[in-house]
C-alpha cells in the first residue's frame, strides 16, 4: 500500500481554506498513486484551537466542513485519514 503524508499548514478557523489544502494534497497523492493520504490532528480546524473547542458554532463548522470534504472526495482513488474536533 502506498501512503502519502499530507503536510499542510492549516489556519485556525479557516475551514474552507483548510479543506482546499486537504483536497489539493489529496489530488497530489492520487497523482502519485497513493491509496491513502494521512493528515495531521485537527487539520480541518487548524491547530491549536484552544477555547474555540468549547463553542458550538466552531464544532458545527468543523462537522459541516468534514461533510463537505467527504462529498468532494467521493469517488477519489485515494482514501483520506484526517483529524477534526468532534463533540463527545
């Protein structure tokens, strides 16, 4: 199995921009025949989010961004493993 490491520089709270970074890195991984692209912890939300993790709006945006990412990656030849904040 060929695995790609998605080394991106996400911005805290920039869900759309971070999603674009992930999509771009995933496309690059796919072009190199990687079957799996692995991204860092909290890649969708940016790191470190600190007290933003206590805000419902931030967690809602993270969930919506994950859903949008999953939709955008539908049919991709490369699976993605990504960290994001989730409610307990």
